[in-house]
C-alpha cells in the first residue's frame, strides 16, 4: 500500500498539455515540485492538418490518418499522467472542418481523453497567457502567433488580455493559396501580403489605440526568423529590414526546393515563405518597430491554467530563483549584487541616452546570476556561467534578453573582450556596454559579501560622457581592497576607450 501511495503522489506532480495545431501537434509534460515548473518532455510532429482541407472545408482521410498516427505515439506517454492533469485542445483546422467528428471520435478513443475544440478567441487568450507566464512584461505588450490556419493577435497587460482577435490566415493555408506548387515569386508574395494586410487592417485602429511597450512573437515563424538571424551572426530583435531581406532571398530561390537559408531548419522550409509574408504584413499595418521571441505560447497557457496554486506574480524573479537554487548561488550575495547594479543602472539611465526597456532587466538579472559558474569552479567562472546560461531555461525572459544576460555574465570580470558584443545591433551594443560596465563595478563593490560592507556610491555622467563614482567615505582608507580593484577596473575600462574616475 505504501508503494502505491508513493507512486500516486509522484504522478500527481506531472501535468500534460497537448495542442492539436493546424501545422504540428505538440505535447509538453512538466513536473511541478516545490513551486518550480520543470519541463521533462516535449514532443512535436508535423502533420500539416490544414493542408487536408478542401474548398468545402472537408478534411481528407490522408490528413486524418497522419494526425491519428501521431496521437498513437502521444497516447503512450499520457497513460502515465493522471487524467485530471491532462488537457488537450484543438485549434483552427478542426474548428473549420465540416467532418470534424471523423477525426475527433477516433482521436478521443486513442487518447482516452476528451479533446476540446477551442474558439479563435479562446486560443488567442490562452496564447497570451502562455506568453505572459513565461515572458514577464512591463506595461502593455503586443503578442502575435502565426499558426498553420489562423493568426492570433493580442494586446494585454501583465496577465490580462485587453483586446484580441483570431484571423483566418496561416502559414499552411497561405502556402497552398499563394505559393502553388512551391513557386516563390514576387507576385505570390505581394498577393499574400496584400490579403494579410486587408485582414489585419480591420483591427488596425483598435490595436494602435494601445501604446504597447514591446511586441512578442510566439514560436513558429518569428522563432524561425530569430534562429536565422542568430545563425547568421545577428543578435537582435526581429525588424522589418530583416524580413524584407529574407523575402528577397526566398524570391531569388524561385522554388521551395531551392530555398537554402542558413539557419532555416528543413522542417520549416516548406511553410516559411507564407509565414514570412504574414509577418511582413503585420509589421507594416501595425507599425511594429521590433519583435522579440517569447518563452511560451498556447501549450504553456494551457499548462499554467491548470496550475491554480502556481505563483503568478513576478515570473522573472521565479526564473531567477529557480536557477539560484539549482546552482547553489549564494542567495544573499545575489540580491546584494543585483540591488547595487539596479541602483547604479537607474542613476546611469537618468543621465544617458543609451538605455531602453531591457537595460535594467538584463543588468539586474546578470547581477543576480553572475556567480552561477562557481557551480563548476572558480577559475574562469564567468565563462562557465555563460555556458550554463546558454543551455538552461530562464523563465520570464525573452530569447534576446537571455542572450544579453549570458554575454553580460561572460564579460563581468577580467579583460574586456568587446568582440563578444559584435553580433548585436549598434544601439544594443551601446546599451550592453553600459550594462556591462555597471555589472563589473557592482561585483567589485560587493566583494566583501556583507551588506554593511558595501560602500555608499553615487554615479555621475559628466559632459564628456565619462563616469564618475562618488563615495560618502574615503574609499582608500575604509575599503582599501575595493579601492585597489576599482582602480584596476578604471584602467581596464580606459584601455577599452571609456573614462571611469573615483571621487
């Protein structure tokens, strides 16, 4: 009896979300332990369900069979999850299919679980929650998810969607409609972009009423674009200029079989041009300056919706706390370093133009995690830390923010290697340089590892752009070691071309 009880208790910690999308079917399984949500399994299979819809919205048997075969694989893992901890949803294609029961009836028998066909509005709401849970935001956020047969656009604040819509356009349906037989032409792109513009324009005025702080893309096409940019040495948000360049590369290929873009995975190749056309239209109509990639979407919204007791406030702090605990970082010292870094960051941002929405976020996070590499060893622990951060999840931060935090940790001590930042856009380079300088100073100021031994400091940016640090007490007399290390840091920053003076 004790053994059965223990097994049941263990199973109750596991939750599963299954998303029957128009392009791919996804299954995510997580374990919830001590307030932490840990992904233990992810399965994805491309079924291209939307490609099986004819003009009468009848889903053909070939597509039905592809979907059911996928679910037979999923069913094995779902047997190990308590039924109350499983939620399965279906989206656009199964909303549209006139013969939906031909798929749903055998699918529910295979899975031994009910499938919920959710409305476009509910899908948009769940997508927004998935983004909000995994990519904490400040102020209003515009969230976009381009699916196989529908595109969801939502503006919201924190966990509350403010306005949302689901549009009948997707990368699978647009590929079949505008890029027939895989032909990639200027005319095909223009027709696809024009129709997408028209669909989005009906909601343009309402969306533009909301002054959003950031735009977040949820997986799919935005993720594919980001992967291409990173592979090609561009650490930046998605911008319209990059999308136009990718469009030109697609047209130059002439046919989908010839489309070879460095960083574009083969599985995404067949639907990339159509998704790109929709994304271009969204940028143009909604006047989007840049887009970052969120940490989650529909599946995460479904999962966190089941976790009623999950702490919903401050996901960034949750993400940091999970890594601090997992890698045995000194919690008090992490907070001490973060507090002084944020204080200096705010002083700097009040006096310089090289600040944006991410500056305080990434500076504070890098300060909190700067000792994560000590888990491996002291020597070159900044490099160890960057390696760890490039291979772990960090809840509450976008993909670009995680890249910046990783590089700041790499640069927080020893010689300054600016080549690490060379792949960032110039404006981001300037912001990261300031964040790095603050982090390096902060780490030195707290090196006695006691709250009562942190010197009181104020930063001033002079007319020449140099930095001046003012201390309440004679630093050389009260904290001679900190003074010596700061003087060495002044020299290192001078060699890099920046002025840092102690007052």
